C-alpha cells in the first residue's frame, strides 16, 4: 500500500512499517530535517510525479510504501481493554462508506478511549490510504475489526455482557440518562439514513444528542466524538 500525508507517513516511519519514501522537491526544510532525524532514506521527485502516482494533489509532498493495513482479530479490542485495565468500549459503524468519515471516526475513537472500531463487511469503506490519511496516521494504533453481519455481532456482544447503545436522532432518551460504567458498544449509522432497522432493534438503548432545533443532524464522526466524551465523563465520575 502507498500512503501519503505528513502525519500518516511520519507515524508509519516511527513504527518501522515503511519500505520506501518519496518526497516532493521544494517541501519545507523542517520535513527533510525530520526525515533525517528519523534516519530514513528517501527519494526526492518532482511534485507532479507524486500527483500522478497518487492521483491526488493532497499528499502534502510526501508518500511512502508500507504493508497493507489488516483487520484485527475480533478479540483484539477486549484484549486491549484488559491490558489497560479498563471497561471495554467499542465503536460499531453501520453503513459508514465514506473513507474520510471512517478515518475521522478512528481518530476520535483512539483519542477518546475506545478499544476498537467494528465495521460490517458489505457496508463499510475499505481500509485504504485515504482512511489512513483521514485518521492522521492513527488507523494502525487501534484494533479495527470487520464482521460479516453487524446485527448478529450485536447479539454476540450482548451474550458476553456488553451493552449496546445506538445513536438515533428520534430516540426518546438523551445522552445524560444512560449508564456508561458498564461494558459498552456505541453504534453509529450513516449520516441521513442512521442505523438500519435490524441493528437499531438489537440495541439495548437508543439515545439522541440534544441539538439546536434548527440543526437536523451531525456528521457521524462529530456525533461519535460527543458520545465518547460523554462516556468518558460518566466513567470518570466513579
């Protein structure tokens, strides 16, 4: 896989996952100094060559070849929670097909203490360089799990004592009325359509984010950030 963008490439270099690096001529001197400090061999090429190779001009002057991103074992989020000594917190994505949104969600999930992000095989953006860039390089730092059937996976979670809360704009309960201290999975649907019926029916609770009456909805990554912050507050209160 060829990735691009300063944060994703620098993070991959620090993790030892990079086999080759290309830098556009004329980039800021600090970037070259950072690469030298990391003791990385790189090839300087005309910027237009990166444009053509990557089929985008949004590469920030740097690209690298790394091993393909891979999905984690379904147990990985629970193992991470156990390692941290924390109550499990998973993020479930239902129909998030935009790779930028997927990447932004991964970034928020890592920042706000989630232990993994779960997607469905048929209804998700694939793991790609664009997802990695949108996640600011964090996609390799959090377990990313893919399951065949999300609704069935919810049943499996509940059998192991995980409560599932679904975000739904028309839900009767608001964020403030739920218990966040239990093992928890938060389900987020696509912007506009929300959670599918079968997924919503299998949630233990549906909740809404109180908003100004003139606002119709929130971007999925923004909504998730608000919810995970509220989960963190609830758990910090003892």
